C-alpha cells in the first residue's frame, strides 16, 4: 500500500508490552485482525528487566525479554499484524479514528486500544542531562555491564531501584543506593535482597545535588542531613519511577492529574467511543506485568463487544 492511501483497520493496538500483546492475542482470536504498532521499545519495559519471578505459571521465573518474545510469538501465531514503528499522530474527533504512523501511513481504525505504557523518570539536574549515556543511565540491565568491577550509585527506593541495585551488586565492586527518605518504598522481598547484599550501601535521607565529571562521571555530590558529601563513582543510575505515555492522546482522552488515562470503572473504555486503554498508561496503582496483561484482555473483549 502506498503511504497516500488510507488503510482500514478494525482494531489498532498501540504498544507492545504485556497489555498490548495480550490485547492482540484476544483480538486476533476474536477475528478482529489486529494491527500492533510496537512503539520505540518493542516489548516495552519488561525487555529491560532481568528475572520475573511473580508471573503465575513460571515456577522457575522467566527473563523479561524471553516473556516478551513469547508473547510476540503467541500474537503472531494468531496472525496479528505486528509493525515495528510508532504512531506519530491521532485524530479521535473522527469516527473511525484517523491515525498516522511515523512512516506516514494513514489509517482509519474502528477501535483503538491504547497500551503505550510508562517511561522512566529522570532527575531534573543539568549534570544528569549532560552525562546521559556517558556515565548516567536509567537502565541497569542495559548498561550495568559497562561497570563491571567498578563503583556505581543508584537513586531511588522502589522495587525498580532495589532490583537494579541487586543486579548491579553482582557486577560491580560497590553499589551506593541514594534514598531520599529513611525507608524504602519497595516490597519486603526486594528490600531483603538489597539488605543481604554485602556490597550495597544505602545512603538514607540523601539527595543528589550534582553528578560530577569531565568527559564521563567520576563522582556524585550529595546533600545529606548533616551537609554535603562527595563520593567517587564510575556510573550513576536513576530508578525513580515512571510517567504514563499518554501525551499523544491528551487532547481527547481524560487523564488524572499525573497523566494516567481514566477508564470507565469496571471497563477499559475511555471517554471517547471506540477507544480503550490498558496496561501501565491507565494504571497508577498496580503496574505489574500480570495486571497489564489482564487489562489487555479486557480491552480486547470490550473492543469486540463495541464492534458487535
Ligand atoms: P516507584 O514509584 O515505586 O518508586 C520510585 C522511588 O523513587 C521511590 O523510592 C521514590 O521515593 C523515589 N523517587 C521519586 N522521585 C525521586 C527524586 N526526585 N529523587 C529521589 N528519589 C525519588 O517506582 P518503581 O519504578 O520502583 O516501581 C514502579 C512499579 O513497578 C511499582 O508498582 C513496583 O512495585 C513495580 N515493580 C515491580 C517489580 C517486581 O515486582 N519485580 C520490579 C520493578 C517494579 P519516595 O518513596 O520517597 O517517594
């Protein structure tokens, strides 16, 4: 098809995390001929996770990339049309909804399932921005390898920070956890893992003032209860939560004050007819692979009922 023609789609799924692929599996089996646009990070956030130990059905755990690979294959088995690209714009005033991909393909979708997930937050410091990719990273599993035998710091006290810190502790000589309160937000199991690691040191009630360095990071300046402290490090990781990827739809779709899409309680329906939301983009509370997958199922079922 040339990019000037308009393609008619019954069910367009935007996003390829557990929510998007589960929606695809259900929609494909219901003969909605779903088209999935994977987005910039095919497979979503789980592709940068290490081990998933709490997804039912995997008694030995499963790696994030493996699970996403399996979900993709399962969606393909039922003839989902998976496209490795992003959606550039949408117009949800029209019915069917007009959607244009980043390679200029114009589509009219009878139903749209938003499964765009969430992205990592960054510390808003000039030095953090400056050293991004040169000693500052938001992905321990992607970049931890570069710091084997070295000293790193990680900011955050949630499950992601704890998981990343314990991953880094297996590679690095020393891991500092920079935690702004005097307690961790992470689950008890994750907290125990961090506290057991002999080479993780938690710096309580501490904030990052600046990351220091020349071409690459060599230290971090911290603000503590008693004043400032500078510690030498080789790498600086950030794990301070996520924000929902809902900007593309914000002109039409109701969100809460943090940008999470509001769905009609008990359903995946949004305030726009024929548009459904699932996964982390609409879930400020649970944000788990299993809850995302379940909400993807609901979105596909709701889309099928809407079309019928
Ligand atoms: P969370 O929102 O749970 O935690 C964010 C952490 O970053 C908190 O400790 C927070 O501190 C801290 N923080 C936020 N902003 C700043 C800042 N500006 N400076 C310093 N620290 C800051 O995010 P996560 O990404 O850790 O987790 C997201 C969700 O994913 C959670 O529901 C979590 O349970 C889940 N998850 C589950 C995993 C698993 O089960 N294996 C693995 C990873 C994530 P404070 O506490 O003071 O607000």
